């Protein structure tokens, strides 16, 4: 049975590593990275809501009896 010649394996592996690295870099270079959506500056305006100005019976707890 013939002996397996491994004398060229080192140089083959050492040249394969930079080649794979360069191929991966080129592949990543062509990828499109989308930026996250920018947040819109919403001007929050304070609107006068009728339920903020007065206390109504809607806000009374349900378990207490109503006093008229």
C-alpha cells in the first residue's frame, strides 16, 4: 500500500486560509446592511381633553355605593 504524501499539505492549507478570508471579505463587502428605521420627531402637543378637566362618576370605584 503506497504511503500518503503529506509534504504539500502545509502549503496548501496556508494558502487556502488567506484565500478563504479574502473571499469572505468580498462577500461581506457586497452585502447590503440596512440601517434601522430612524425615529421621527413627533411634536407632542398637549390637547385639552374634557375628561382631564373634570372628575366624573365614571372614575368612581365600582364597589363603593353611590352617594347622591
